[in-house]
């Protein structure tokens, strides 16, 4: 017999125990996608990144004003602005031979650098390039997580530290290909190497080429992927943007991205809903549209085919689709500019692409 005074406790227990058990077990009955992902960014990783970004910022401010390096009449002879190609990959660079031809397609010496962030969890073979490929200290990346933002920022930071004449930063993946010659790409960004590059170095407000959209399907779902109200107050929904993961940033914007702390605090949070979690497609467009809306083109130079996209993946081109006509079609935009790069291509497209490289892709 229970003493009568404890009866309410017993009743209370019998009432709350099932509720408590339900609370405890509920996550196991709910679909997996509702479980908050574990954070893939450890405090140590965060600290390493902060140190790296701060180093890049201090180097840049030591050598420049307004993003461009000072033109020294003593040290550098005839300085030319460079493009830093940032390869973000978690597999071999399957199109390395095509990129090799791209880099060698004209007199490109001293006009570019290459940096690679290769996910350390998969072994990657060094591309057989005559160009120097700088493998930067990399960390694990995963889809539907803020690790892709971190990797892109690491690439920007390393490129800024490595060479003060890196003034444009083109982020690409292993599935991307060039659609034009190097000379065409360089001239599109800087003007002719002979004459206009000096003018470029003395300018301050270079445009970044990044897609920034305020109206897209599922935008609200993506906004609430970390939970309701979580992005507030730093990122109200009206300021939330979407755009392509791959971009060409001017140095001043690369620095802006490395200095940024406020939005990152929110974007680095793991998602509750992994099927609407694409932080890397939101962080950069949202940040740039908040901080410098007129400084970006709002369009991307990377052609992607979203027709019939499956599971957040764009259309992947296969060998039968590769033709000179395809390259010409992919270059064309709805506006006056030409796309410079394209994705996504299956690895077996390398052969047919190499066959039309000289006569089609690198012929402008
Ligand atoms: C885009 O992909 C669809 C299939 O998903 C294809 O039918 C179409 O031809 C592609 N468009 C271009 C311009 O390549």
C-alpha cells in the first residue's frame, strides 16, 4: 500500500511518464529529415578559419588601397591583375586536361593562379598540369551544410595571401568547364592585358559577377531550414537572397566576405530540414546584396541548366549531347554578355570536349 500522501505523485508520474517517453522517443518516429544535423564545423576549425581570414585581411590592407595593390615603381615590373581560379572539389579534377589547354591557350603567363580545396576525406590525384596547382589546407565538406561556405572562404583567403595581384576570384567545381579561351575570359574581366589592365589596377569599384535573386521557388522554405525565426534579427526574410553557388568576385568583395561575422553566425547553424538546406547558395548573394547591392552584376557567368532538375542537382550533360552547337548555345545569355563557364558535365564528356577544344571552345 502507498501512503495516501504520495498518491498525487504516483498519479502525476503515471500521467507524465508516457508523455516523457513520447518526448524521448519522438525523434526516432519522425522522418529523418527533421533531425537537426550535427555541426560539421568544430570550434577548432572555426578558430583556424578566423586566423586565416584575419591574416588575409591584414595582408590585403598592408599592400593595397581599395582592394587593388599599390603600383610600386620599384618592386614589380609592369604589374598585371590576375584571376585566381578557385577549384572547390571532393573528387579528381576530371576536366583537368581541358583546363590545362585553357591555361595554355595563349600567352597567359603571370595572368592567373590556381588554388584547389580538395576534401581530405577522398584521396585526389594531382592534376598533370604545367601550371602550378596550389593545394590549400582543406577540411571536410558536405552537401546541405555550411562547410561549402567555409571552403569557399578558405580559397579566397589563401589566394589573397598568396598574391596581391589576384584581383578576381573565380570559384568553380570539378564539374565545370570553360566556354571560351583564357584570353577572352581575361579581357572580359579586366580589358586587354596590354593596355586596360593598368587602368583596372587604379580603379576601385570592380563589379562582382554573382547571381542575386529575391524571388525563387521554395525561398521561404529555405529561409526557415534552420527553424522559424532563427535567422532574425540579422537576416530578415525580405533580405534573404538566392543565387548560384559559383561566382566571380572582385577583390573588395572577397575581403568583405572574409571580414563578415554577423550573417555567418546564422548561416553556419546546422539545418533542421536537409532537403531545403543549401547555405552556399544563400550566404554570398544575401551578404553582397545587403552590403553592396550595386557592386554586383546580379547575374552569374556560369551557365547551368536547371530544366528538369532532380533533387537540387542541375541537368548533367552526357557525351551524346556534346557538340559545337551546344557550346555556342551555352555561351548565349538572355542579355548582352556571354557565359564564360558551364556546368555540369559527366566525367566521360572529357573526350568529346577535348575533340572540340581547339576549334570550338577556345576559338572566340
Ligand atoms: C537542358 O536540359 C534539358 C534536359 O533536362 C535538355 O532537354 C535541354 O536541351 C537542355 N538545354 C540546353 C540549352 O542544353
